[in-house]
C-alpha cells in the first residue's frame, strides 16, 4: 500500500473518531508540527475487534491513553491535545499534558513493582519553560506512593483521579 493511500485510511479513521493522534512534544510550536505522530485507537475494544495482536503492556498503554483522551474531550484537561516525548537517545514518555502553567508527564508500565529504571526517563526530563512539572508513573501497583519525585498511581484508580 502506498503512503498516500495509507494516509487516506488514517484520515478516515481519525475523522470517524476511531483513532486519534499524539504528536511529538517539542518546546516550540513549529518543531511540534515537524515531529511524527503516534496513532491510538479510541478504545481497546476497537483494536481487539480488528484482530490487532497487542501485548499486555501495549493493551495497558492503549487503555490508559484512550481513557485520558476521553477525559480531555470532556474538559478535564486544559489543553487542545496530548503529546508523547522522545529524547535524542530514543527514550520515550508515553503522554505529555501541557496545560500552560503545569506540564504533566505520564509513563505507563505493565508491572506491579516499578523499578528506578522505569522512572529514568521521567526523572531526566527537563522543562525549558516556567511551569510546574509533575511526573506520574501508572502501573499495576496496589497503592499510591511517591518515589524520587515521581508519583506512582495504580491503574485501577485512573477513573477517580484523572
């Protein structure tokens, strides 16, 4: 399939709201337009019904990001959309929520016991503008706790707190 044809299919899926995009996060609006996008199904069940084979980690990431997007559309977040961040070394942060005075970084890990390695990219992210920086790691852990400046949230609490 050619790139223009694939792009047309993606545009149809996006206009029908079956998928949505997360552009790459950069500190300037022009650079944000240049970065490539990531696309996510609006609901995990869409991917399942299409027979898309996802690992447990991919399913969890899709679930969390699609739930965040639903809440954004309902006005829970004061931003036009979410982003993802990729460092020059290739490390990624799953979701960046830039609400002007506060930037929230969210990393999603399919584990009950997060390690310091799971927090490395969150901790190394530096903001180049004046805003409060909040770091959240969403996992299968059973309780909320803070560790090394990172808030740990159980995925089961997602609906109540975001």
